[in-house]
C-alpha cells in the first residue's frame, strides 16, 4: 500500500499542477472575452462620455472582429518558432497595454485605434491557448483541455460581461476598462510563474504546400464553423429583443433568463467535456440538433406569439448548446491536422471571427428591414444547414 501511495504522489502532483495551469489559461480566455465585449455593456456610458451615437460605439465590436480576421494567420506564422509561453505572454501584454490606452482615449477614433493591439493578438491567443492546454494533458485529452479553456469564455458571459455593464454604470467606463487592463497584467504574471517555457512544436513550422490550408477536412470544418457562428450571432446580437418580444419576458425579469442562458452553457461544457474526446461526432450532432429545435420553437413563437414555458426552454437550450460547440469545433480542427495544431487553430479562429462579422451584419440587416421573426428564422435555417453539413461530412469529426 505504501508503495502505491509513493508511486501515485508524483502523478497527483502533476494533476494538481496541470489544473493550476489550465485555470490560468481559462483566466486568459476570460479577460480576452470580457475585453472584446466590453463596449457592448458600456455602450451608453462610452457614447455619453465621448459625445457620439451608440451605433458608432457598437461598431467597435465589428471592427475588433475584422482586425482579428486579417491578423491571425500572419501572426501565427510569424511566431511559429517562438516558445509557446512567450507567444502567450505577448498576447496578454498587448491586451493589458491596449486596455490601458483605451481607458485614456479622449475620443472614439483613438479608442478604436487602441483596441487594434488586442484585436490583432486575439486570434493569436486563441490559436495557441488550446494547443498549449492540450500539451499539458495526455494526448487523448484534447477535448477536455479545450473545454477547460473555454470555461473562461462562458464565465465571461455569466459573470464578466454583466459585471462590466454594472461597473461602467457605477464607476464609469474608463475605470472599468482600466480594471480589465490590470486583470490582464495579473494573468500574464501568473502565466509567467506557472507555465513551462514550452518550446515550439517543430510540427508547427510555417505550413508548406501540404499545410492546413490544403487540408480538405479542415477547410470543410471552417466553412461549417462560419455558417454555424453566423447563425448564432444573427440572433444573439438581438437576444434582448428576442427575450422581450418572442419569449414574452420584459423588464427586470430579462436578466434572470439571460443569466440562465449563460449558466446553462457553463454547465453543459463541464458535463460534455469527456464526450468531446470520446464521441465527438455524436456530441456535435446532438448540440446542433438542440439548436435547431430551439430556433424552430423560437421561430414558431415569433410568428404565433409568446409562450413563456416554450420560450424559456428554447433560450436555455440555445445557451447550453451554443457555449458547448466552440471547444468541440476547435478540438475537431486540431484532430483534422494533428501535425500542425496551431495553424489549424488559426484557420478555425479566423473562420469563427468571420462568422461573427457575417452574423452580426446580416442579422442587423434582416432585423432592420424584416423584423425579429425574420432574424430568428434566418438563424434556424443556417443551423439546419450546418447540421446537414456535419451529417454529410462525418469524417471531419472522426
């Protein structure tokens, strides 16, 4: 018995160390997600302080996604030979500096310019953070590593974004953004202390003629990711009007359903963590199936009129599945190209950001011209297309 205990002690210590390291990676995902979406919650305060229209402030999020789209792949290639911790620390440092400059910006133009630094490194961070997590765990735990990291983004949805909204009202938007800068610097310090230097994986050298951009399974995954993310953001951009006009919940009760939306996603990610490694295809199909059912129900309510029970169940199902899909999709991206995981992640992240752009813009146009019912129907149709694509290309999720 004593020999067993002595032999298991190093393994236990390793697990504890990996848990701490993954927690730091999740914290980085948290602060990046909070920083990306901060202008949404602080929109009224920023608009009032800078004397601009709220619509102009809203463009900061779309601009952020655009910069990330064009910068991710070049930056991943440029840093391919760097130690992974150095790349990770670079992204967090850029985030901290960017947020500090944002807090000091005297006008909207300089505010937008200050966010370019974090937007440019946003995709780089997401391209390396999951592969770093995967290298901290056994080879068959990629899905669990991705889920652990993505818990940070779900926590941002449940805690971080509502908190930035409240703090921007209580303190003002500048101290709130300054607090995000401090948090990013703190996470960078923790990462420097707990993460190994982790030399660059020689497999992740800049891709040659047989690199990820020639990988048919990966390209298929990226196309399906773009369609699915577009489906989500076509409606998520207007989730408050959906809760109010489609579900039939207004006033202060809206926050309870929005909170349930975020908590459902957080719980689902934890529950499905092992399934992502063991039954990836089934898990993806199940999540997309729930999204199709949820938006079919919301589409019906948008035409026929609110029904509280059905609407609440649909929104909670939406939140549960929408949060669970990103770690599944990034795990699938890495599996389609295991010889170059970070370049595969870079293409996936680029496709995801393109989906945010297309979904937000198209959803806005549909909502503005045809109304909320048309926006929800658009999401329902796009999710159905995504599900059909996954069923037809099962090999992509093998």
